[in-house]
């Protein structure tokens, strides 16, 4: 356990040093688009979709956040099924109805390897819609050949890349020639919440009521959450 925490701390420090400017720039771009009526849409497959869900309707989290859920790409559909579907060149085209990009939206595509069909096609669809596209991915995987017929990897398509610095294979520890102790979820979640925290802090400079959810599990005025939901329910399904 101690070794895992140490490796996570080292990786977080690496992200802080090398990605802080990218994170600050990403937050500023998001603020500009939220001001103009946009929302943040998160896309990921398998465990990457867990990060999209993690940022949604979160106590202390940013309100205008929508996870793009395609059931066959989630772990609920089955681990092997989700992994197979992520590599399917037709999966995004067949589920275009799950996407709802509008002017001033931001799409964040989450994919550690950045090489499979679904995240690449999701990024291409977002670009086609004219929204700002960001990726949360590990550029350590750049030498891993894309599976996409275009020959492009995710970083070749998006406008902004946030590098998670996750090692190829995900695991931070080794024993008996086996790599274990995955880090992509921990680091990815930390980066997303760091970005959204900076968004909230920047908005606090000019906005009296911040688009932040209060916890339903503390004694508070939950009218605030009702107002927040009402403000965005035409774009985000909170049911």
C-alpha cells in the first residue's frame, strides 16, 4: 500500500509540474464557453467512462457537466463486450443519437491509450460539430500504433491535450514480471477535478452564484441545487 501511494504521489507531482499550464488554459477556455451558454461533455469507454460519470452531479462539483453514455461501451454491458466495442469502427456512427453538441460546448474525450476507434471517432464527431475538443490521455502511448483507419491517434485530432503521464500498461508497480497497481483512474479524476476547480475559481471573480452542486447529505439550503438543475435541465438529464 505504501509503495502505491508513493508512486501516485510521484506521478501527481509530475502532472503538476508539467501540465499546470495546460490545465489552467483548459479551465479558461471552459469558462469562456460556459459564459456563452455551453456545457462540458465527457466521453470515455470502459474505465474511462467511470471518469465521465465521476464528474457528473457531484457534490462540490461543476454543474454544467454531461457524461455521454453509450451503453455498449460501458462496463455494465460487460467487460469483454465494452473492450470489443471500443475497437468497432461502426460503434459511434450507430450511436450518433447519444451525442448532442451545441455551439460553445466543450467535449473532453478520455482515453488513456488514444488509439481505439470509439474515442477517436467521438473526437472527430465533436470536431465536425464545431465544438472545442480536449483529450485526457497519456502521451506515453504515442508509440503505440493507432487502430483507426485514418492513421490518426487521438492527440492528432483534438484542440487541447491534457497528458496524464500514465505509463504504458497503466500499472505503477511490478512483481514477478507482472505490472499492477493501475493509476489512470486516480490521476484522471484528480486532473478533471483540478480543471473544474479552476473553472469555479475563475467564475467566482465575476459571478455571484456559482454553478456548483451542494451535497444532499448535509444540512443546507437545497433550493440552490434545484435552481442549478433548472438552469441546465434543457441540456443535461439529471433524472
